[in-house]
C-alpha cells in the first residue's frame, strides 16, 4: 500500500511512481523524438506526418472529423493543418457536406509523404526492434482499449 501523508493523501513519491499521465507523457515524448529524428530530412514532424497519413487513409469532411480520428484537440490540429497548407502540402476544398472543407494532399504533399513514409518505416522498424514486435503489438492493443475507455468519460 502506498505511503500516505498525514492528511491521508498520496505522497509526492506515490504520484511520481504511479501517475499514468506522467508515464504516458514521458514515453510519448521519447517516441515522438525517435520518429522526429528519422523524419527530420523531410521537413516533417511525426504529428504532421500522422495528419498527412490520416488524410491519405480516409480524407475527412472536416477538421472536426480529422481531430476525432487522431484524438487531437481541434485547435491544435487546425494549427498543424494551417502549417501544412502554408508549406504547400495540403489543400482544402468544399467537401459537399454542409459548409465543411475537405482536405487532400497536394502533388508536393504526395511527394513529401512518400519520402516521409520511407523514413517512418525505418523509425518504426527500429522502434519495434528496441521494444520487441510482440511487446509493441500487445501494448498497442492495450493503449487502444485504454483510449476508448477514457474517451467514453470525456
């Protein structure tokens, strides 16, 4: 049982040893740095690559739809999308769904995406080698389940 303070609250050590937010953010930052290092030559960060990949996978009808798919705050995603549009990698056009704008990769975006995909594959292979492919697959499935449970509370 964790040591409690005199007020019957968790101690700083308890927080440091058990906080899901802390451990998930530390891991997330390290993974992000790993992928960003591999993508550096393309001029993309892994967040930008993930946005391009999601659009290629299933072109969204709106920023809100894309934000939901990526589990991002709409305002953060909007800033990322605006940067990608400014770089000439994305374009927006009417989606035909009310007043929503759809997003698609430009020709330059397609070219950068192809280059980044090669770099991503190398980073992903290295990552799965470091942590073990089976370990990662199990962790990925668990993270998806945990994410769905948390999403249902928000």
